[in-house]
């Protein structure tokens, strides 16, 4: 790898200033205490602003325990009190809502697409602070890692932040091995076993969490989007690549070998003229991916200058019958796969994301085909919905990978973790 001479950024524990009083060591020991802190902080994220009384009801702890935990989170700068317009005569701290303090910490989110990389700074509430998009200059893993790391460091330096960046979340399509931190297979980038997590961590100088873009989007949807409060759902991404993410009992499921959600080779029971990269002709990927959709459109007589699904949708809206037929067939093939997933997993909700949302007028075709093909899930048409984030939140979703670890155990990370040495 051709590495630049830039020195790595300091490690987090070398630069994090304790801006607030931190908890003594005695507050950090037990598993139960860690679980309680995590439950309270996550409840404030998903349901806040929320009163201490309501937090106690949601998480099943005593009001005294909630008061103590919230006081600790306030001192650490992770939550803040949000005064309602009027408290009336019954004024008191237990009824003053608390919400996440966005300035409590910052993470970096990186989404590596087929030709473009999006890099964003995300606050503790999961909102975007700043973002930059870079056009990829090479398919080489080494060169793309170097380009991405340089752009990430530049963004961190350019944007004034209240706290140092805690870590980096990275998402990418294809088969991502979360345990090894590698991209095991990526058909567009032509990567096999690329050690993306460790190389980026080395070059950026911060810890990195790596996962697929579909799982990252599912996580963001479960916190702040259409799947908020839903325990079991599927996120289906139809775009340059085809994939899915399973959320089971409120947790994103990676599966053995991190291979869950590999739906691009589901049979759609129709044979394409072109072969899938696996060699078959009936795979979902070869019928609905962006490249396949555009190829089918051009073969059907759509102007070859139409180079994106969004442009194809505009041509269809202008009355091009061939474009309409291709997009409708794409939706129906997607519906075939969705019906199979509904029968197999019986989820509460199935969310659709990716470029299929560039033509939302065909989503009813997805629903009708899914309902016609499903057997054990006859109400599947009612649970198929579009992502609320569309295509424009992938760096936020990537940052959510780091935030997910933080919200899962806030006592293990700064600023609360600094008390371990107090």
C-alpha cells in the first residue's frame, strides 16, 4: 500500500478532555449497572424528550434509580434538560423532560459506494453535522482506503467540534465479515477479503466499526425512522447491489460468517438473458440491480443516454412505455423476493430502500406481487413500506454503527469511562 507520511491521529484516550465531572470507579462495575445506564440512555434517544417518571415506567427501574442515572448523564454532558413551555404549578425536576445532548460526543460515518464515498460527522443524537462526498479515483482497495482516510482526516480537521471524534463507522455493500473486519466479496469493487476495518483504523487513527450498508440503514431506521419501536423487521436494499438486513428482537442479526441478508441470489422464477455473476440466470440481482435494470431498459429501446434509475424513472413519467414496463417488472421481481422473506421470517415490517425509491409510484406493484406470492403472511402488503431516509442518510447510518456500541454500554466509553481511573 502506498501510504502518505501523515502521522496518525492521537488515540482517543490521549486527546479526550474530561469537560464534565466523571463518575467514580465504584459506579462502573456491575453488569446490571451497565445495563441500566444503557437502557436509560437509549430510551432518551428513541423516546426523548422524556420525563424521569416516564423513563422509570419504560425501563422498569425505581424513580430513585432513574434520578441518580439521569443526574450522572447530565453531569457527563450526554443528556440535557428540555424545559417545556409551561410546567404549571406542579413544577419539579421529575417532570422536566430530558433529551440527548447532541454535543455530548461526535462520531464519523463513512459509506463506500460503487463510485462515490460519503463521509459525515454525526452527533450523539444521530444527526448530521457536516458531510463531504468524494468521487473514487481507483478500484484498488489500497488506493481507495488511502483516499478515504485522507478525506476523513481533512473533514475532522476542518469542522470545529465540541468533543473529539469517538470512532468511525464504515458501511459498504457486498459480503462484510464484521468479526474479521473484512470485505469478503464485493462484485463492483472486485474485492476479496479486503481488510478494510484495520487499514482505515490505522490510517485515520481512530477505532473503526465495519458492517454492511443494509445493516447500518436498518439500525438507523430502528432508532429514528420507520421501524422505531418495531422489534422484528427486514430492511431490503435494491440498488447498485442487492441485500437485506434482519432485525430480530430489536437487534441487527449478522448471522454465522456475517452472511445474513444475502438475498441477491434468491430465485425470482424468471430467466434473464444475462447471467448473474454467480452463473445463474434467475437471481434477484440479475433482474433488479441498477446495472441490470438499465441494461434491460436499453434492450427494450430506452435511449442509451439514460444512465441512472432516477433518470429512467423520469423518462417513464414522461410517458415512455418501455421504461414503465421495465420499472414495473423490477418492482414485481422485488415483490417476489419480499413475499419469500415474509413467509420465511414473518416480520412485523419490511422496509424498502435504495434506488427502488427513485420510482415510488411502483411500490404498489411490489406489495401486490408480495401478497400474491406469500402464503403464511397474507397481510404482507400492509407491512411493506419505504424507508423514511431514502438514499441520503448512508453516512449517518454508518455513524450509527459506532453509536450503537456506545448506547449499548456507555460506561465503557468516554466521558463516563474516564472515571475508571478516578
